[in-house]
């Protein structure tokens, strides 16, 4: 017998009716509806505080017992579809960030090279402390131009990867709709 190393965490949501879970202004069919902003924020804040490798279970308590029986699978599918959609959005955001990072890196490297070449030219043409100040200034300015690509490739991408993991976990969360 295999014992799972991944604990299950349960979130209990209480609503009067299932429509409260979804954005009332969204005209799309039920399975493709956006979650209500407050509901979405509540679920995501809960999931973000948990380890990425745990199992999630959303239990939705509905005051209308007839609605709970009819809509259990439909609500689960709608929530899973929504977080699948959010994964696509964040992956697009990550792809855009990486494109900006690559472009910034190319521009930064060209700028650093130009600054270093100009610094060497100034040093060979103008003797004395003025040349040294210009050389040091151009060297610093050139490396400061590398700040953004370094920030992107060292720091900015991993929070997006973390959100993708959380949304993926929510996409496969077990969802139960029960009478309150």
C-alpha cells in the first residue's frame, strides 16, 4: 500500500446561490464564465499560501439544496476551465517577459560594448584625470544598462512560474458542491 506524501487541503466556501461564484457581467456560457473577482482572490490567496505539491479540495456550501445536487459537476468543470484559462494567460505573460528580456539583453550588450569602446577611446585620446572620470562614468553607465535584463532573467520570471503551478493545482482541484 502506498501512502501519499502530498497532503490534501480543503477550502470551504459558503454561498446563497451558485451564481455568486461567477462574474455576473460575463455573458459567456456557464462553463466558460469568469469567477467573481472576490471569490477568485479568496481562492487564489488560500492556494498561494500552500505548498505547490499538495492536493486541493474546494467544498462549496450552497443554501439552495436543489442547486447543489444539479450543478456539482458543472461548477467543478467551470472552475477547472477557468484556471486552465488563467494558466494560458500567465504563460503568455511569461513569454512576453522573456521576449522583453531577450531584447533588453541584446540592447544592453550593445550599449555596454559601445560604452566600453568609447571609454577606451577617450582614455587613449585625452590624458589625465578627466579621461579617468569619463572612462569610469561610461563603464558604470554601460553596466547599469544591463540592470533590466539581469532583473528579468534572475528575478522576474519565477513568480510567474509559481503562479502557473498554483493555477495548475487549482485546475485539478477536487470540487464538491454540497447543501449548506
